[in-house]
C-alpha cells in the first residue's frame, strides 16, 4: 500500500483557542519521532484562529493505528476535553 495521508480538522471553542493550540503543539515533536511518520504538520487558519489542521503522511495504516493509540494522544484528549467544537479525520490517498 502506498503512503497514507491524513487531514485532521480541529475546531476549538472560541474561548479555548490558546489551550487547544498549546496542546496541539505538544504533539508535534513526539509524533514526528514515531515510526512510520513521514510528515506531521500543524496549520492554523488565517481567518479563523479556532480552526487547526494537521496534514500528515504515514508509511502505512498499521503505523497510523499505533500512533492513534499512543499515550500522548490520550493525554491530548484529556487535556482538551470539552474544549473542541468539532473534530474530523480524513484518510486520503494521493492520486496525482
């Protein structure tokens, strides 16, 4: 299987933007060091600071699943409980 691309959209509640941003930033270095991580880049919308996007590339679905089960993501979910308005994760394959 070819590499797997993930686009994760995270929308923080208006009064929780800085907390969510701080917690998202904590994920970057630890995730980039994980086996199978090719890219793990965080973006913040220029017009809507509550909207964050992770653009990720993984070597395989299996290694992505290992990432999703890691303690640092559990810690993130606990730290941001009740602070996120919307979260979507899209698994994509590059076609061109």
